[in-house]
């Protein structure tokens, strides 16, 4: 039986990327942790912005009664 070759260029690239991530984490563990922290801060800021926009929609600033 002939072994089938893996299809697609991305399989080799994915393996290369995974190996590079592992090597980078072993060599300098603070770099991926800093990237994760940056993503976490971005997520918190996006959530706060979403909450502010929702609050503005439900609580308009003009509370004066119509004449």
C-alpha cells in the first residue's frame, strides 16, 4: 500500500507555526504571556465600550419632559 501524502500547503505551515510557538515559549515565556495579556486588555476595553454604548441607548441624557 502506498501512503497518502497530506493534502494542502497549510499542514506543513501549521506544524512549523506550532513548533515555533513552542520554541518561543520555552526560550522566552514572557512573550506569549505578554501577547495574551494584550489580548485580554483589548477584550476588556471592547466589553466596556459595548456596555457604555448599551447604557447610552437605554438611558438618554435628556430626561426633561416634553412640552
